[in-house]
C-alpha cells in the first residue's frame, strides 16, 4: 500500500506518449480523490468522534462527486487515512485542492464539509477551527465560509 501511495503522489515528468499522458491524468485524479477524502476524514475526526453516519456521508460524497464505485471508495478511504497518518500538515492536502479546484469547486467542498460537520446537528470548536483553516488555505474568504455555513444550516433545517 505504501508503494501505491508513493506512486500516486510522485511527480513524474510530463510525457507525450498517450498512454503515459492518460496515466499521468489518472494519477492526478487519484491525488485529488485522496486529498478530498483525507480532508473529509480529518473533519469527521476533528470532534474526536468518527461516527458511522459521518463515514457513510463521506462514502456517498466521494461516490457522487467523483463517480466512483463502492469498492474503489472503500480502498480510497484506507489510502486517505494512511496519507493522513504520514502527513505533517494540512497544506499537503489543501495545496493540491488549491492548485486544481476552481473557486466554485472549492466552495462546494466547503459546503460539503459543513454538511459533514452538521451530521450530528452541532458545531464543535475544533470543527469550526479546522474548517476555517481549510478555507483559508484554499483562498476562500471568511464571508463565503459564513455564507456557506448559513446556507447548509438552512438546507438542513438547523437555523
């Protein structure tokens, strides 16, 4: 598994060979899937409790966002958890998101993180701190963080 992660996160030189280009594109997509999943897992664990509802939410979001199947998402969760253990900072994940996501995709990520936070219908101080750190490192303004939070609370009937 460690070798697989190293392969995914290695930065190979671009190639002009179509198969190698497709492979590089696949690696980039896998990087994005892993870092997005890792951010969800980090958020789910921020309050000290990673519930089954939170796990199901992450699986559902990963499947729908990236059009993945169950087996792939289960493996992705394992890879993301391993990457979290090996990481030294949040920037390892947010740097990739910041470099590859559009502003709209970043806001969508923040909204989904708020939905994950509110799975238990309450906001923990560690969750609040973490989402603000994530948003800051992906260049989302504080006003947009609050707007996203209020929108999610309204959607969930928690106003």
